[in-house]
C-alpha cells in the first residue's frame, strides 16, 4: 500500500502528489490542541474545490466537511491497520503462540482498538462542535 500519490479521477487528470505538500503541525496555546495546515498547489486546490463542490451536501459548511473528511480518513486507515494486524495474527499464529502471544487476543485487540478509536473520534468531534458553539 502506497500513500505517495492519490488520484481523484480514474483518468489521473487531477491528482494529489502528497510528497510535494507543505504540511504544518503546531501545538496551540490551548492545552492538548494542535493545528494542522496543508498547502496545496493551484491544480490540487482546484481539484479539491471541484471535489467539494460535487460531494459536499449544500447544508454543510466547508469546515465541517473538511472535519468529516479528516475523521473518515483516520477511521479508514484505522480499519486498514486493524485488518493488517488480524491478517498477521492469522498468518503467524504458530510463531506468535511460540512466543507466548495468543493470536486470538491480537485479533480481539485489533477489533477493540478500532471500535474504541472510532467512538472516541466521534465523541471528540461532538465536543469540538459544542465548544465552538459556546
């Protein structure tokens, strides 16, 4: 699995070259908070705006749509990593058992982490919305 380039369209007419992105991650003055910024090229910005114009529901503002994209991306990656852990536990069950690791526990942990993280992300998103409206 490679995350170097993500293409928006099957014909590759608009794509995102992740290696060229300028990403900034900074801690804010508020405890436990971070700010994430992405600078896209003109072509990537146009592609993102076109994507947003096509799939964003009209009653949803841009900021909420971007939050949803971010959290859905995190959730998707979490599911993929969970599946990788499960596959590893199944493929290496004998080796894990020799090391004293129960492969079933690895699978259960992968499922539990996925379910807990998804729930926490949803709760954090709701808390952020409540703080913003206060």
